[in-house]
């Protein structure tokens, strides 16, 4: 009997010991035994704090460990001697869902056995490795202030929160964290944060890193972004349709570019100016040309139904059509490019699109307007416009563009752009006059049809409605050593006319260029082609501007934007019409006076032979301007993400009409016959160097060298004109009548 009792006790003791978990670390075991309903060490399946050692035997048994669903062995603010360095035995807590071990002495943590783990909080240890493979249900991970080098986050589709700041992590793959909302990576030597494939970040902290570019443009829920104290950070892309309520941009001395939503421009610019420490940071919306966040598109094509049988693929393309876009609150305008297609990105809501034609009485447009509501409608929403003639209207337009500056001794390039704004197909002639005494004709494309001293002529046929054509001209300027010489500050007057059928708006059949000679080339400039003065008769009429740009960088410029803030006290912005660009572009008008000429995907080279571009437009001055008033205009030119280049501010003054007072030497010159039909003769005691012809409004029409004391005025239309006759003693002004 005694032997049986001893055997029973031995078996019983063995069975009891077999149910006890081996926990060699004293501090770990003490923490487990400390658990009770009055502290926050252990919770059961119901979320209730409880005592793990339920039988009070000062051991942790398997069945007791099975009851633990949340375990907190953190030692915040505890003395070093009670901190835990080994958690052998934890593997037997098989039902663990949440594990907290903050502020201990752990160096390695392998939790791969806990497939159902939802939360891990292991910050402020000495971890060099953290293995969480297979924890596919994990929702929360905080491992900050350790020495972790690699963190594998694959197969973590449910992770919502990730705090891993103050480690040694240099690479972090976030692409599979599709439900991530809260992310903190500050204090790591990480250089790239790639948010491709994840879209739900609300809070982002990435201070004290090696990041150079930060792109959160796809984070449409982002509310807090803390990315200050990053001296390597150069670019931030945060155009995401979300106005962040929290933003830290402190101490970013090398920040060069920030892309934001329209409504954030002023706020972000002020923030950067005040706290970033960057002196040359460009803030704009030009990293993309669609609204940030979720947007929808409206697109279509414009055709002119020449044969009046309905628009089809054989009809004429209508380029550069203007559209009004409004959501009932805000209004903006788009002028499409030369392809005849339009593309309008919009945000949710009901949008009203209305086409606008320069001469609305000439044409009928179908539809006149249309409404579309997003997201109800399918995006992209397609709507073409069919344009038909409203009667017969003859209307040509001509513009003379100086492609480069006029430098003595060098070639100058010019472009004549003529357009059919009417409803009829036209044929006719183009005439270009220049001062042959200081300019020599080099070449043109196409070749001239007729040529005489200081005058070039071209014929054109079958110019269709909405069609534009162009003529390229090269002239060589006299040098300062030639006679007559050309020097910086001299004025070159040239003009061009287009003649077709009797025109309904003949004023734009004449193009005048008053070009100032310069000694050096400014690659990014702005010019009013009418010059530094206009007469009162031109008030309320169109003036023409040219903006030139040049890529002086070391790489191709993918996108170039020319931004022009129009002075609406001096100009009528509703009359702005783009004329010609060196490359394909579209025009946007918004915020009352902001005009943007957008050269998207231009890829402008940086080699000197191909790095130039330009855009030209016309706009009417306000009709209430008076003599002595001035109007000025400048532009900002954006090359990709670089700080904008600001052009010169070109100022034009309104003056009285060209006077007819005679000089003391007027009796020395006779002009006959007057009225004149074709040839005008001069009788003078002194040599006449040149004669300029002006219309009665004071606009120069031509500059002519005088051969055998006569000039040919056969190209002039019937009317009154003013002559400026240049002789050695000065300039005489007189009036003639052309029959």
C-alpha cells in the first residue's frame, strides 16, 4: 500500500509539472504572476482584466495561459532591474490577440506563432529584429525606438496603424498595406516612401529621415502630414483634393518644389516662407493638370459642317475653341489646343459647358450648351460640338510675330500667321514691308511670290474657315559699323497686310511690329507688339503680346506653363484669345484674372538649337483708358518643378494721335500727286532716307526706302494716311489721300 501511494504521488507530481509552463526569465514570470483584476496586465476573451495564476500556485499553467487574449508586460518608467530581456514561454499563450511589451530589454522578437494576433506594441526595447511573418490579421503595430533594420510587412492587408519611428530602417515596402491609415516613420534613415497601391492614409509623420521626394498625391483622406526636419527633402507632391488640417514644414532648407491643390496655394506658400528655411521654393498646382483627388472628365471634338449635312469625320476641325465651365458657383474657361479636341477635368457636381466663338453671329453651334452631373454620369463623358455657318462672312486675321530679338549684325526670325475667322473659303495675298536700308531679306518659307525693295508678297489659295497658315521670314540686321548703322535702342518698324474678299473686320488685316533693337538676347521675355505707345484711337481695341521662353537647364523640360496675371482694371480678360504657340498648348482662365498657357508633355530640349518656345495672344484694353494712362504686363514661366522665371514688365503708354504739325523745313519738300492712286513722288532739296506710312489712328503700316524720289502706294486701300518723311535735317509729317 505504501509503495502504491508513493507511485501515485510521483505520477501526480509529474502530471502537475507537465501542465506548468517553463518561464526561465524571473522578471517575465513575476509580471505574469502580478496580473490581477486591479491592474492592466491581462484580459480575457470578454475584455475583462483578470488574474492569470488562478490556482495561486505561483506558476503559470497551460490552461491559465489559454485564457489570456491580451497581455501587457510593459515596464514604463520602471527601474532597469525589473525589465524583461527574455519571453521564453510566451509561445504557449496560444489565444493571444494583443501583445504589449513596451520599455523592456528585448533584443529579438519572433511572434510568427501567433497567427490570430491583432495588435503588437513593442516599442522602446533593444530589438534588432522583429519577425511578424504570417500575422495576416494584424491591425496595429507599434515598434518605435528600437534598433530594427528590416521590417517585413508583406501579407498585412488589415494593418491600420504602423508606428516604426526611431529605428534603423532604410527600406520599407508599404504596397500591400491597403487599409493603412496611420503611419509614422520618423527618425529612420529611409530615403523613399512609396504609396503606390495604398490610398487611405490619414495621418503621416516622416520627420528626421533621408527622404528627397514625398508624393502623397494619391492620399485623398490625408489630414495630418508632419514632414519637417528633413534637410534632404526637395519636392513634395500633395495635390490630392484634401485640405490638410495639420501640417509641419519646419526646417526644410533644400525644399525646391511643393505641388498643392488650388485652395491651398496661399496657405502653403505662407507656411513655407515662415518655417521651412527654403529661399527658393516654388509652390503651384502644375505637377498635374487635373484636380487633386477624385475627378471626372468631359471630352469631345469640334467640327465645322461646311456642306451643312451634319458633322462627320470628313468635316473641318475647329481648333482653339473656347468653353465656359461652371458648377453654379465658380466659373472658368478653357481654350482647347490645335487638334480640335477638348478635355475638361472636373470634380463632383453638376457642370455646365458652353462653347464661345469669337464672332458668334457668324456661326451656329449645336448643342448651344449642356449639363452633366458627376458621379451620376459615366466618366469620361463625351460631347462633340457641330458648328455651321450663319450666312456668308468674309473675315481674315493676320499677326506678325518676332521669333527672336533683333540684335545688330545677326539674323532675326519672324512669323506671319494668318487665319480665316469667317465662314467662306478665301484666297488672296500677304504683303510684308520692312526698312530695307537696315534690314536685308535672307529667306522665307514658303518662297515669296513677288519681291521688291523692302516689300515681300505671297499668294494663298483656299484658306478654309477656322484654318490658320504661317510664313517664316529671316532678315539680317545691319551692324553698328554699316551705313546706316543699327544700335541698341533703335526702333525697327515693319508691317504686314492680308487681302482677300471684302472683309467685315478690316482692322485685324493689318499687323504692325515696333521692335526695339537690343545688344543681347533675353531668352525669357514679354513684348507688346504694338510697342511702348498706342494712340487714343486704339483704346478698347486689341493689343498683341508675345511671351518667349528658353530651356536653359540641363535636361529636357517635360511641361512648361506660362502664367499671366491680367490687370483687369486695364484689360478686358473676356476678350483674351491665344493666337500662336511654338508647340501645342491649351489655355485656362480662372480666378478672375489668372491665365495659364499649358504646354503639356512638350519635352523641350536643352540644346541651344532647339530649346526655344513662345506663345502669343491678343486682348482688348478697357475702353475707359485716357491719354497718359499706362498698361503693363509680365508673366511667370514654369519649367517643370523649378522656381518660376519672371519676365520683364512691359509697359505701354497711351498718347495723342500722331500730329500733323510741320517742321521749319517743310517748304523744302513737295509731295505729289495728292490724292494719289499708285505712285507718290517727292521733290526735295535733301536726300530722303525713308518714308513711313501710318493710318489715321497713328498705326504704322509700312516703312519704305525711297528710290528715285518715289514710292509705290498701290497696296493701300482708299482713305486718309499720314507720312513721316525722314531727311538729314529731321522728320516731316504730312497727310495724303489714297484714291
